[in-house]
């Protein structure tokens, strides 16, 4: 294992994050505050409680997941797409590193950035609502697994993308709708029965539900199922990456 | 000397069916500068990319320092530094960080003194903390070389290091290459500038249509294949070449004021003295004379034309 290489990729990617630290932080804090103002205070004041939790607090896990999933995906996809775009990928392909090391470096950095932003949003939420965390270890575990698995997905998108439009396409067309319809702002039980059934095909439901369980001890789906869903998703991403590097798809001729 | 890079029966056919490399065999000796000369699309970059691991070979083997570039890619690639043709650099990072990154990527522990020394040797010492995007084109090329040298490779590939570069910068780059050679690094450079190969290479390989047509010591190539010309200025223009001189390879140029004699340097006798005597006998008076060696360019054009 070329640990020095992993460390170098990780540090180089994190440097990109810290170069733009202000905008990296201001944007999630601002958008989260807006969500709290609109959903938590304005609309939330008309909704008393959801599953015994004040609506303002209820949306916190969903809001964190929303940002973490989109940030992890966009950071990881950009991280590997940018070297492809500017041509510096040649160095990665001619270096004595294997795909596991490259993936750990890039995905690790993207996951760290997403975790960082997730934590910032969590802290911001404290300024708006009272939050209790019922299962802190499970909360951290869910957050970590989400950061890593969506960074893996982003990594795949970055390798696949042939231009900047494609880089935006999947996050915009697939991830954002799935996250919004995955129960970020509502409980699945609030939907009509037919939509409850349809929603169960959305993998994000399981992640948000599991994460919300870690906060409030109550969930839309059993927590074991949530854990299984995220593990399956991660395994699928890892398999795809293994295949990409084995065949050289879109990176090595 | 032992071959540090050994290419055996290397073929590369792209998915489109295009055969970029057709059974390449090439041994590169340690410490030499080999110039791979060929027209655009000859397969120069594909050959370099395949040796460096960017392109997967269809068949054949490449060994660097005795290590197979596919089976023992870690050891093999550790020995190689690559300077690509395009200026591919992270624009927002500082020069020293981008060089440090390259060193780390190749598994070498961080060594700021080493990085500083490399930058200094490439006249980039005062640009260490500058952002890459602030540098001139020539400096960016030096940063690419610094990155390639960051892990102290034994073999350095320079893919068209002076393509699109002005004359001053080109000479400057040649000096950089000469300095590198002095440190014992083996250098393989591709170029389609003949004068470049002629100026800095020890050996020249001519590549065309995915095949190596010839690899030879530069001076040997020139003396073996080079023809020389003797140009004789005549005091009065001649309209025809006298019949008594018909045994010689002669031509009249400049409206008959210059008589050009082409001869082979490989022959024991050049026939110059005899020709001059016979010219006097034929009544041709000369005012001056000079000789010219045919350049690598003439040889190259001849080879590529023969292969077409």
C-alpha cells in the first residue's frame, strides 16, 4: 500500500477545500438558516409536532442529510473530474499507485469535506431549535457512511462525466429529487398510502429514516433495514469503481 | 551499457481499430539521450504513454530497470518521470505544493529541501510560492519537469518539450536537458524538430506510422547516411556540364555560376582532387569553394518517404 500517495492525494484535495473555505462554509450555513426560517419558523409554526417532535427539530436530520449527500457527490465528482478536465490525470495514471489508493485519497477527501459541512449544519441547527440526540454513536456512524457512500457515487460520476454539464446532470436530475422526496421535510407516514408504497423504492428514505432514528429514536422504516440499504449502496458503488479501474473505462485507453 | 528501458514486440491497437504501434522493439541505454523523431501521428506519444502506464499495450512487454511495466508497475513506474506534451497543471496551487504532490504520489517521503533544490536547478527557486497560473508558458514547462523529477527518477520522458516554443526558450530547454543528462538521468524525448534531435541527442530513433524505422548513433547515422556536397563558384557561368566530367554526380545551380558535386563520405576516396584537376582541364575556372553536410532532416525526410 502506497500510504504516502494516499496522504498526498488527500492533502492536495483538502487544500482545494481550504483555499475556498469561506464560500465552502458560508453557503451551507446560509442555505440551512434559510430552510430553518422558511420551514422551521414560518411553515413549522403551523405544524405542531411530527411523531412527537417539534417540526423545526424534525427537519434537522433531513437537512443535514440533504447537504451531506449533495456536497459529498459534488465534491467527489469534481475532485476526479477536474484532473481529467485540465489533463493532470496523466500523473495519477503514470504513478505507482493502484485504484484502491486513488479511491481512498479522493473519496476520503470528499467525505471529509461533506462531514465537515454536515457538522457545521448540525451546529447551526442548535441556534434555531432544541435538539436531543438519542443515539450519538449511531448518528455519527450513519453520517460517516452517508458521506463515504455518496462520495463513492460522486467519484463514479466524475469518471463518467465527459463535460461539466454531465457533471451536474446526475446530482440535479436524480439526487436532489430523491433527497427531497426521501422524507427530508416530512414523515413518510404523512403521505397517502399509495405514495407511502412508492416512496419505499427511494433508497434515500432508508438513509434519512435511519439518521432520524439516531436523533429521535423513531423511524419510518426499521433501523436494521436502513443500515442494510446504506451498506448495499456502498457495496454497489465499490463494485462499480473496481470495474472502472479494472477495465480502464473512461480513464485509461 | 545495459538497457534501462527495454521494449519488446510492443503493439497498440485502439478500440477504433487504429494500429498506433506495430511491433516496436527498442532498447534505451542508461545515461543516454534518445530522440524519437517522427511526423505528427507517427506514434511517438502512444509509445511514451504505453511505457509510462497511461495507455494499456495490446501485446508485447516493456521493462524499465528490469521491472515489467504491467506486472511490476510499482517498481517500474517509480523509476520513470514523465513530462507531457500539453501544459497540464493545477492552476490554483503553488509551484512548491504541486511539486510536493508529485513526490508524494510516487511514494517518496516529504522532503522540502529536495523540492527546493529541484526548483532551484530549474531556475524556479524564486517562484516556489507563486501560483501556477501566474507563471509564463516557459516557466510552466519547467514546473512540469520539476514535477517529473520530484521523485528522483532514473528515466525521464519528455514528450515534445519544445513544441510551440520560441527559439530562445527552445535553446534554454536544451540546456536544461543537457544539465539533466549530466546528473546521470536517461532521457527520451520526442520531437518533430530535426534540429532538436541533432543538437542534443546521443542516438536518434526514427518512427513513422507506428514503426521504428531506424535507431542509430546520431553522428554514425549522419556519417553513414549523410552525403556531402562540394559547391564550386565558377568565374564565368557554364551552360552545360562538360562531357569529360560526366562520371561525377554534378549539377549546375545559380544560373550556372555554381557547380555542385555530391559525394558519399563512406567511400574511401571522395574524388574531389581529381574533379578539381579535371575541371581545370575542361576550362572551368573557380573563384571559391565550400562543402556542405546533409542534415538529419534530409535523412529523415528520405527515410519517411521510403516508408510511405
